[in-house]
């Protein structure tokens, strides 16, 4: 699973990573600490496609940073195309209303939107992780049948 977020310091993303990891998910984040990993940013178009398809499940954490990043536009568009072809499944951790999405990201509503209104940040990220793991498990079982 590839976790795609553009917040350098966001405790909820760290918590989400920990919860997914504890639930047995192998998660690759585009950020390591405060630095963008070279694992994704320095890849060619073909290598990036292969990386997305290899991970199969992409979690996009919606934020202003994601929408304002010129670099992220490429990855959002690549995810859209691969999602439409059925090669990857995109989960959207939604931190803002759909009305605030730029038109180029309106396809996020076709992805699996994950949103909850838990009282604490830890409860929220645990619920996000649980929804993602249940979705992935359900998807794997439906592919086998």
C-alpha cells in the first residue's frame, strides 16, 4: 500500500501509518520524517506506473498541500488513470468537503472516500485504518471468488 500525502508534519498521518502497520499492512509513505523520499519523486513515468500498480492500494490524504503542489498533479492524474482502468484502488482520507476540491480532483468521489467524525485524532485515524484494512480485505476476497 502506498500512502500519498503532502503534509510534512501531520500527527494524524503518522498515527494512520502506525495503525495500518499494526494491522499488518505494509505501508510505503512518500514522506520519511520531514523529507520527501527519493523512492517516488525521482522515478520515470514508467517506473512510477509500475510502483503504483505494484502497491495496488493507494491512500491519498486530501489537503490543501496536495491540491497546491504542481508535482502532486502528475501523481493525482496517474492515479486517476490507473484507477479508471481498474489497475489500482484509491482510498481518499477526506479532511475537507468535496465542494472544496478543485475540478481536476472531482474523480476522488469515485474512489473509496473515508471520513468519520470521531472525537479524538487517535480514534479518527484508527477508524480510517480499520476502514482501509476492511476495504482491502474485502477487495482481495472478491478477486479470489
